[in-house]
């Protein structure tokens, strides 16, 4: 892949000579470098410390070290190797294997159609790499086309184990619910424990795309979350019968099962099922006809050979193809259903969000479209809650038909505004899982003080807890 060199990039990072830029992300730059000791080309992923608040710097650097430790435990031909973690001034970096090739995402952006034998080859190579990591207690947690690199010899490498959760690690809360919408498993959204079966779900999404050229879950983030947790996508064979057979349908839908116990429990079992459905051995490489020999970055945007920590939003999104056999999803927009006041529904959304998280917006709008009666609205929403959640939710079901002046609350009361502010603050340390943590704490707490104390228990360092408590008046 072509690199760019300018006066603005450093000549060296530590011992590594910098030869050019492979890509840029929101947190740093991925450079092409050279190791003078081993005499090899490397990719160097950087993070600029100045973009991180002082109080966040330690946790971000811990996560970066975590990536080096996780990947350093993995030595497999299908996994991008990590060589070293280092810090130079205001930059922390990882030196890793330099891989020449194209991401599977680039293939999809070009509209590449994969023949059945190539689908099987990609999946068996991917699952073999994941199996190697899983048996060593490492989950990838962000399996997606952008992290799957197809080299020009037809072999595959999986990149960016940087947000992996390492079994028995002391840093389990760092990057705890990282992932990419559309590839995240139901347990990412409902707060259930994450393990290797979340990677299997994401690999199932990749296989669905390989078979059909479409993603199984599309739309707004709220709509995607609802589909992943509650709806079945169209069978692959109904979208591309030439490649996807009923046998492949069964394999994909098992991988995409909502309940973890109904999925393949191990990547090896998934791989064996893929080969059995194909009824022939898997090719160790993709066919020459499929491999992209010359990369042509889409929209004039160069992408790194190995992914950076750039957010998905900073890259061109994959084409979204809505299947005609799938029901359209609500956008979660601001216009309320007929017969309802927007502020009234926001109150319900907030109370439900305290229990189940961001899916509340979609669920409330759907229920409100079915009734204009407040009690019936609550009954519909309560149907999917546990007994404890149902009792908590229904306890606040008295609703006004129109906005009314809010009654004065005692200074120690737990208000929606406090919950929202505390959630935003907690997210700086815990990431998106803060919504789940805050929701559960709000359901348990009786007042401001108890709520903040419950949240503080989720912060690992004493100094972090003290700062958090002080910000909310509990020094």
C-alpha cells in the first residue's frame, strides 16, 4: 500500500525509522516504519496523549499496554503480530507486523461477489485464528470486515486485538463494551457477560455478508440494536440462492442466535459446521480471481493496512442494503406518534432507559404507536422486563397527558438530569457500559447519595473513586 511522507511526521519513534503514513484515526496515526535491529518493515500504531484528559491518560495507556500483552500472547499465521509497546514524549505506540493486502471491508465496498468456495475459505481461516485466541483466554470483541486483511497470496490475517478482554485481567473494565454496531452481539446491549461466543456472533455477521453481499442488521444505531436483540434477518438463501444453500442458512442462523447457549460454543465447532455445509474441504487460500491485486482506496481515502483506533464514524460506512423481506424499522426520530406529547414519552423513555439502556427509545415509540392510553403503554413495555424491572418500571406509571410544571424535588432526590450527567461522567472511565451500570444503579438507589456511591463502586482506583465522588458533592 502506498504511503505518504511529509515534513510533519517524525523521523523516528524510539528505535524505529518512520518511512510514511499508512492511515490516520481520531486517536493517532498508523505509520510505516523500519526496525534497524531485526531489519524488517513494521506498522506503528500511535496514540497522542494530549487528546486524553489527564485523569483519563492512565486508563488509556493501560488499554494500549493491554493490547500489546494480549496480542503478544498470540502467535498464529492468521493474526497480526504485535512486537513492542513504547512511549516517546507525548506519543505512545505499538510496533506490529506490517501486512500488505486489503481489508474485507474494501472488498465489500467494491461490490465483490464471493463464490461459495471463497466464503468457506475466508470463514475457516477467520475461525481458525479466533480459535487460537479463544483457547488462550483472549476474545477479539471487534470482529468486522475492516479487521480482516486478505493478503495477495490469498491468506487471511485478523488485526486489532486491541480491545480484547483478557480472561483474568485486572483491566477488565478498560474498553469494556467496545465494538461496532451491526457486529455487536445481543449481550453487548443487555449487559450480559462477554466471552468467545460474542466473537462467534460477529463472525456470523461476516459470513452473512460474504454469502449475500448485505449486512443482516441495518438502519439507525437504535434500530440495529433492536434487530440484533429481537428480530431474525432474512435467510441468506432467500437473498442469494446461487451461493447460500439451506445448509449454510442453518450454520449462519446458529452463529447469529440471540441466546449464547444456542450458538456455536467454540470457533472450531463453527468452522466444522461450515465445512460440513460445503460438503468439501476448505481451500487454504482464496481463489486468484477473487483477490484484489491492486488496492484502490474508495472515495480517495486511503485506509491503513492494519486498522488504527479510529472510530467507525471517521471512515466511510459500508453500503446499507435493506432487505425487502425485512420489516422497516422506526428511526427513533423526534416526532411522537399521534395522540402523544413528546415530553411525556421522553419521561417514559428515561425511566425505561434506566433499566434496559438505549433500546428504550425504540420500544417506547413502537408501543406508543399501538395505544394512546398511558396504562396500556406501560403494560406493553413491561411485558419484556424481568419481575424486578417490571415492578420498578410500573411504580412510576402515573403520567400526565400534557407537560405539567415539575414539582420541586428535595435536594437529595434522584432526578433524570442527575442520572444523565452521572452516566456521561462515568462513560469517561467505563465507556458505553456506563449506561447499563447507571441504569441498574438508578433502579436500586433511593436517593442521590446512594446512586453516586453505587456508581463509584465500579471505578477501580481509589483516586478515581475520590474524584468521582467529589464531582457529585460526596467528598
